[in-house]
C-alpha cells in the first residue's frame, strides 16, 4: 500500500472514529430526551384525569352501564385506565395489576413508569394514585412508536453520516496527501537515481531545487541536498587524494626501482657509482616513508574524535623550537612567550598540537637562508579571545596567488617543487587546527612568510597551569 493510500485510510478512520464517538454520545442523549418528553406528557395528562373521569362516566352512561370499570378509554393517541379501589393483584386489560400497583394505590409507593404491549403496540404507561378517590389508580399510556421511529431515523442518519464522513475524509485526505507528498515523491526519485547512477550531484543539482518551504519536508530536502553535496565533495577529495598520492609516490618509486635495477645488474655492485646509487635509493625510500607517514597523520587527525587535555602551548612551542635548533644549527630560532601561563592554556591533543607547531617551524626552516632567523610568538589575540601562535621566517615569502592554496593537500608552489617534501605538512596543520576548533592562515609580512595558528583557550585558562 502506498503512503498516499495509507494517509487516506488513516484520515478516513480518524473521522469515522470521531463521528462514531459523537454518535455514541448523541444517540443515548436523544433517546433520553425523547423518553423524558413522553414521560412529561404522561404526567401532565395524568394530572388532568378528572376530565377523563367525566368522559368515562359519560361513556358508561351512553353504553347503558356495560363498560367495565377497568376498561381502557381511548382519547386520540392516549389510553386512560381507571382501577377502582380496592386494587388487588390480578389481570387487567392494559397491563396486569401487580403488588407495586397495590402499594401505589395505598399511598405507600410513588407513581412509576413502565412499558406495556397492548393490541400489538408498545405503550409507555404512567401509573399514579387518583387523588380524592379513596385508593383508585389511574393509568395513562401513549405509544412509543413515535419515539422509536425518531430514534430509528436518527440511527440511519448517524450511520449514513459516519459512512459518508469517513469516505469523504478518505477521499479528501488522498487528494491532499497527493499534493503534500509530491515533494517526498521527488525526493524518493532522486534517491533512487543516485542509487542507480552513483551520481551524487543528482541530489544537489537534480529535482530537489524546487522543494522549498520551512516544513519538515523542505528541511529534509535541503538536508539531503547538503548531505549529497558533502558526500560528493568527500568522494571528489578522496579521488583527488588517491590521484595526488599516486603521482607523488610514482616519482620516488620509479627512481628507487631504477637504482635497484642498476645495482642488481651483473657487476652493478662493483660499479664505482654503486655507493651513490645506494645513497639515492635510501633517500628515495626515506622520502617514501615521510610521504606515507604524512598520509597516515593526515587521516588520523581527520577523525571526528580526538583525545584532548589542557595543554600549555608556550611550553610546547619552546620544546618545538629547541628541537628545531638542534636539527638546523645553521639557523637562529627564538621563542617569544607571554609571561602569564593562563594566556597559553588550550584544550587540545598534545601530540597533534606538537605536530602542527613542528610542521610550521619545519616549513619556516626549509625556506630560511643560512644564518636566517625563525621566530615563534605565542600571544593572546587582543579582543578575540583566541590564542595565536605565529611562526615568522626570513625566506622569500609566499606569493599572493599561492596564499589561498598553501594549505591544500599536495600543493607545492613552483619554487617549492625543487625542495624535499610531500606537500602535506601544512595541510596537516590545517586539519589539526580545524579538528580543535581553530584556524591557520597566512598573515601579511614585509619579509619572509608569517603563518598563524589560532586556537580557542581552554575553559579553565584562568585557573592555573595545565599539562604539556
């Protein structure tokens, strides 16, 4: 059963249930009102029994005294019967005399209503004591057929109303559901198209552009379109990463394979160039190792969940600077750190943050000339509530056209292609920064390059020192 049919069925059932509930309340109320009206009429009729008594006397005199005292007087649609005293249990024309009738005649019980079958018709009978007659009873009866006919007509009306209302509601719900669920149908077609064609752009540029509104369906369409766009971007980035990684791996692998082939040739190891070939092979294998490690780190820091703790970024920066100074003694490294430890406390993964700072410093060292200076500054950005770690070098700087691309994976400027590296170091920095809710950017500089890593401070930054 389609969703449209289920909505129509549900709408019809809801309306039918509501009408049925209303009928269950209305029918007993109508039955009670009709009986109350009939009972009120009988009571008022019984109150005027002196007139009926006079009519009865006239009837007896006209008939020569042959009418039984307990006979039924028919006036219009009303039946009147007098039961003279003493009233004793037994048979009577309208209804048998019971002990209750005897008690009513004696004044020991109140008047009461009952139903009786007389000459093939059902009557509503009111039995009361005829005042001033010494214990005589009077019975006043009216047929129930009018009330029963009205109730029967009401039954038919309610049944027709329930059935017609349910069918009308089901039809209206089906028509309305067809209009309301049209966007769902388009969304379903788009999902099926994506499933069959594997074209993720169908969810972005396909049939979802016309699904608007602020309701849940519109939100679902926009969320699905955004999800397809994100998936398409992710798949494209994955394919680009594979293509770039393949390209970057191909060069060192080709060189390494060539050198090893030369060495395994007859007399290759005795060749005077063999040591140089071995050194080149080792360099290429080291480059492959660095590339693979960078790829692993890039995937690792792209995870949604990371281990975090309070870290003193000033102490971490000082350690990175000291380590870089030992690796590159031909350069001068300096660290400018704030005097208050509370200005340096961040919530981060210490290993990841050390890797990001190390990559920034290594990049600055790679471009700095011999004797040049690399400066690392840690400060609380004024008015921004961000801790900024800036790395400045005295190299050639970054061209204006290259600044938006330096943090892309495998991107290397033209001047950088002759230098060692995989083009992943700065992209790892950006990945780590974004994972920790921070940013990394290229800042304007009169000389050299100036890169800034910004991170939000730890919530308890003013409470004291954290771990390194």
